[in-house]
C-alpha cells in the first residue's frame, strides 16, 4: 500500500486491553503523585497513636488494594493527611488531582477530625479509659458514620482501612491500647464492615479488638487452638486433597482451602450458646470455591454422602442470602472419629463478595456518567442506595442490641433516613411524610410544597416514608402551606419542628392582617380627633405598649378600646373633690333596685348602664364607676378598661351587685362569643342552630375569613353567664370549630 493509501486508510480500533492498561498506568501514576505530594508534609509527622503518618498511609493504601478498592481511593489515603497542612485544601488538591479526589480527601479529613473530637469528649466526660461506652456515644458514632456516608460512600472504606491499620500498629508495637479505641473498633467499625460484607476487615478487626479488650481470654483460646494445631492441620490437609481430587474426577474444578480460625467468633459462639471449647463446630473447617451454583449443590451432595451431616447446623444462604448480600452453603458434618467439620461452599463471585463486600462498587465515583468496568452510572446509583439500606440495617442491629441490654431504650426506633434526588441522606422522625422532608431540607421548600415523588412514583403528601426511599418535592414558585396540614387526623405532619413552622406561617399571616386592620382603625380615629400629626410609636409608648404594632394588634382584635386614646390625648378636667353631701349620700345609703338588674348604693332611680367594653352578666363579679352625666357604668372587675379608670379615679368606684330576679322579670344581658374554626360551607348555619336550640337570642353577628380560617363574633342575650358555658361546649362540638370562648 502506498504512503497516501496508508495515510487515508481507516485506523484500526485500539484493543480494549491496551486502553485498560493505559488507564491502569495512569491511575498508578496518580497514586504515586499523591504520595509524593503528601510526603513533604507528613514524612516526619506522627498520629496520636505514635505511628508515622506516611507509613500509616502506605499500609492503608495496601489494605485498600487487597480488598479491591480503587486506585483513586488509595491516592486519597495520602491526601487526607496533607489537608491539615493546606490553607485551602480542596482548591489546592483539585488543581493537581481533580475535584472528585479533592472532595474525597477533604470529607475524610473532616470525619477524622470529628472522631478525634468525639474521643476527646468521651475521655473528658468519663475521666477514665476503662469506663464503658455509653449507648448515647454509640449513637453519636453511628450518626457520624452516616453523615460521612451521605457525602461520599468511599469515605467509609477509607476509615475502615485506617482503623484496621491502627489496630495492626498496636499489635506490632506492643504499645498499650486505649480501651475506648478498642471498644469503638469492636462495637462500631467491625459491625459496619460486617454489614458491608467486607469479611476480611471484619474478622481481623474483631480478633485484634478482642485481643486488646480481653487479653487473658484471647490467650487461653489461642492456647487451646495451638495444642492440637499440628494434628488438626495434617487432618485438614489430607481431607482437602481428598475432596479436591474426588471433585475433579466429577468434572468440578474446585478450590479447597482450610478456613481461618477467628478467635473472637469462637468466643462469641461459646458465650452465646453456653458451649465448651470442644463443642464449637467450626474449629476444623474447609471452604470450597466452585465455578457455578449447580456445582455448589453437587459438592454439598458429595459431602453429605461421605460424612454424617448435623441437620440443625445446615444453612442455605444461596437460596436465602443474608441482608448484606452474603451467599454460601454452610454445613457441619462428623468424620469417622465423630469430630465436627464445618464446610462452606460458594462460587467464585460469592467468595469475592464475601471477602471484599461492596468495596469494588466505589469505583463508579471515578467513572463518571459512562460507567466503570461495565457498571453503568444508573447501576452505581442503585448500588449506593443498596449500601445505604445495609447501613440502616446495621443501625437497626445496634438498636436491637441496645434494647436487649436496656429494654425500652431503643436508639433508632423513632428515626428513619431517606435520600434526596442527589443521594444526600436526610434524618426524619418515624412516620414522617414528604412535607416533613421538605421542611427539613428548607423552610421555604416546605411552605411551597405541592406534590412529591417517592422512588420515582407520585404519592399523596400524607404518605409515611420508609428507610432508604428517594424523595423528590414538587414546589410552587410562591405560596404557603394548607390548613389541612395541621389537622392531626389527616396525617400530613409527624415532625414537631415542621408543625411549628406551619403554625408560625399562619400566625404571621393572621398577625399581619390583624395589625393592618388595627392600624387602619387607629389612623381613622386620630383623623376624627384632628391629631394626625402625632407619632404612632410615641402614642403606643404612652399607652403602655412596646411598639406601635403591639397597639395595632390588640385594636385589630377588638381587645382594646379606642376611647383610651381619646382619654390620653384629651384628658378630662380635674374633678373637684366630692363634697360631704355626696360622700354621705353614697356611703351610708341602702341598696336600691335598678332597671338594669343591678343593686347600687345611692338614691332611687340612679341611672346605670352595662359597659360595652366587657358586657357583664350574672354571676360575673362587678364594680360600678360613677361617670359624668351618664350615671354609674357597670364593669366586670377583670375588665382592663375598668382597672385603668379605677387606678386613676379610685374615689369614683362604687359598690354594686346583681339583683336577685327570676322568672319573667329576670333581665337579659348581651354578651359576645368569639369562635375560631376551619372555614367551610354551612358553618355559620350550624353554629346558629346551636344557639337556637338553646333558646338564646342572637342580636348580632360579625364574621371574617382569613386564609381558610373563620373568625366569628356572636352577640347573644343571656340571663345567666353560667348557662353560657354549656352552650360554648355545644359550639365547640360543631365540625371544624377549634375554639369558642366568651370575650
């Protein structure tokens, strides 16, 4: 072919292996670059444990590599410890390594800092490392791990690997181990590794933690294991070779190995089942790894044919996987010497998951939208949700354990965790709805919430949410909440915080309406008095209010008489001291009847009137006040207007009491009844029917509706206020009525 032909010929596709090799080389270069970047900062630095930071980071990167962690995660191991030495770590690291790796390093460093503060707080609180870790501190640890997880899944893996290396360092250096660190490793980190299915970290972390917490017990079990170790290993080797040979004859390419003996699992089984060491069945154990699921059951058949199975010790985790995705066949059989042997049978894929768990799934973070290693971005997102559910299940495990130790003290029964559309975790109370979720994210989003999708499907706003669900809110551009949200029977809100925010919104709306109405009334009244130039703030202060809005609010509620303003601005002329005749006439006279039904001390036919500000009625406690030209004004003694008048002119207060009249001659008295209710059609009719049934004459009605709430004032005639209490109870029973009281 000519040079020109070669020039224009289509280029051959680059083999996938070549691309993969190039990517791998680039990732290894990134790890080396990250180590070199951090080395200048951490080479001569040491952790609180006394371990050199660079050596610690090297060991953590190796642990991550062994369990299948991505090279980017290994690079982040070094950058985490460089963060405290940088003024703007995310910005500086992003320039050299990209924003995703910078965010991973910064978030992991933040979690390291939080955990350090937590341990310091625990030490100060308990004063001794020998104190037991309280359930509250366990809860805080769990919450912190969930917080880290909500930002980036890989943070959890970095912390697990780092903690394992810390335990290894203490084991190798023979240094004394802080008991709080060992307990936290056993009670928090190991269960987390278990839930994520990373057995390789789980078992080693449990054994090391137990070794530090109970060294005597650990050594005794280790000694029992070593006593017949040579004999046991020879037997296992012989059995392994026999099994592998016979399976090969049946065409099954099986990998048979002795399973490691984990001291902590042995002790836990001995204590949990009250067994002696000799009765623990997994002292001698084999693991068989085969190509397919069918091969698993074929191997199981062979084992049961050649040995005597113990029926109650068989578990099929292939048909019914564990909650964290673990799959395997477990069986215990007896050999010719009647000794127990545990056999685990699984496929290669099951074995990889059992050893490394979800570690490989973190690779999607570096893959972007196109996916990684054949895993699409959507599948990676599903994986993230699945891991969250494992963390939530782990959380429930801790809750159940705590409740076993202290019944009735479940730590997590009242909480759930759901996801935002971008996979951030939101903590909510049990029974929370999408509206609770919206208010937790942002108050304004809660006010504007109009619909919700849960796991992609539209649901009613009062649908209770469950752990691990993804919630997306549909919001209006503007607007406010519905009154129905506050109705407990409709179940829209479970969070006290969200309910408080809804009430605050409505209170603000009502307060604004009332204040505006009061301002308008005050300004019109001042116009009639010709005093429009007066400053409203000064006027309010002179009347005893902290602000003008305080005055407007009580006026808008009809709880304050505008007459008080007139009295302040146009004070009456000083009244001469009452002469001796007036004092004698009123002081020593006998009570006389008045047409109003009030007994007063004074002359016959003394003019009396019931005040309109408080509208007294029997059996209210009353007092009289002598007015100019209008006789005696009758007030309830708890009337604010009366208290102000009596304070200014105590000499004009006069004793009065109700006359005892019954039957047709008994007078009637007008009183005001205030009603607050959810506005609806037919509400006024239903309340009026209550007064009609009680044979009460309604002589006036005022109604106002504000944002779905009806405010009503009924003026009714009664002969006795005691009767009114019964009527108010009937009014409160009307559908929609929230409150009914006498004003």
